[in-house]
């Protein structure tokens, strides 16, 4: 039984959206009275390479918008199960973020929220590109862009639990993330041959898979990640969640968000700058311009930076890193130093 058949069997009353079925999507939007009387769907395209959900840009004779649906698996890796309710958590996070007058300029407006069908229709922020180009050699990010990205999490991390006491803990998504950040990469036999990514990487990774002291520290960090905190975090603050469009930088895909440790967001942020081989002065700029909340632990932040580097290089969630084997090995060594510091 394939994933679609499984979905239809477990959720027989739910619509299953597909990129090659414009008519199905058009009929659904008409049924939900979302389309205007004389509005017709005239085309559909993928707005980018999303990992978690079905995502499509829908073009009509009047406008365009983004349609998302979550399924009980990861869209990019259908063999991996995922909480189907994640789109509804994402909706709640967007609504919370958009209560902030500054942050609402960075995120899309919700146009239609059909939680029972795990569907969200969002404002189209415009055609553009994410920042994953940074992983290629000799690519740069401007200081004003870094300032904008730091400014976003500065504002985001000011949102505290007392303004959203009934906000979901998002534990199913946290457990999924925990598996692939703190556990799976360190299994000696996990079925993922890293030599298919870069010949020689499997042997290099094995020394970390066998390092019990390192794995114990990572397990402790995993427990911290699974715990609760008082700060709203994005949960996946990396170049794939940053968009550059005509109107500026936008931030998307907060489905891993929850009230937790701000050190995690900043740690992930700086980890990706390191993997993108961004100059150290740019990383220092980020650290210097981040407004540390009360109780912020710089060492914990560094540890999360190290864990993110390790999991992205020896884990399943690979990035299009334009790095030699030696460069990856150097990054892994730096990551271990950050964790064991």
C-alpha cells in the first residue's frame, strides 16, 4: 500500500490534493466558496522545494495564492511519518505572530483555514527565492539582510507564553524533529549510507556515531529541546525558511514552532551560516545584534549550533552543501568542539 492509498484509507472523507489535478483543487475552492463568482483557476505551480507539506501556488484570472496541505508523512521523504495536524499548529503560530505589528510584515495572511481538511490557504508573498543559494561557493549575504533576519527573531523572541497560555505544545512535531536531530544521525546502522552523499563521509561519521561521551551530551541537549520554555521560537530558522521577494525578506514555515528555548533558534541560525561558509565577521554581526532575553545561555546556543551542523552533515535531512569531504570533516570537528566545550 502506497502513501496515498494509506491516506485515503485512514481519512476516507478527506480531500487529497495533487499537483497535476487543477480541477480537483478548483472544485474544492468553489465548494468552500473561496473563489469569487467569476473567478476561475487557470494554473498551478510549485512555489519552491518544500520538505514537509504539499504546497502549490494557485493562479486564477484574478489573483494568486498559496495552498498547503499536511499529510501523515513528510512530503519530501514519504517513508517518514509525520503528525498530520501540523498545518493547524502552523496556522495558530501565524495568527500569533501577526498580532505583532512588525512581524506581520514578514509573514503571509491566512485567507482560508480548513483545519478539518488539513488545508491552509495563504497570501502569495510574491515570486522570489529562498536563501538556500548560500550553500553554494562564493555566495554572500548582505549585512542589511542579516540585520533583517536578526531583527525578526529579536521580535519573535519577545512573544512570551503569558500572551498565549493555551497555545499547543506541538509535542508530536518536536518528537519528529528530536528523532532526526538528536538520535537518528548517531545510530551506527540506520540504513542511510552517507557515501551516497559524499564518498568517504560514512567512515568519518562513524567516529561520531561511536563517541559515547558526545552522544551523551547530545542526548542531554535533546532532553532540553523536548522541554518547555517561555519564548516563542520558529523552530526551523534556516535559509529554506527565509524568502527574498520584491517587497523584501519574508519568513515562512513555522510548523516546528513552540514555546521553548531561544538558544535553539539562534543556534540553528548560526549553524547554517557556518555551513554556508559565511565569513566569521557576518556571524559575529548576528551574535552581536541578537537581543539576548533574560537567562539566555550562550554555551547552550553554541551546543545547539554544533548539533545542527552534525545532523545536517551526517543525518537524513541533507542540504545542497557545496563542500569537499575535507571541508565537511572540518565542520564536524568544529561542531564537536562547540558541543563538548
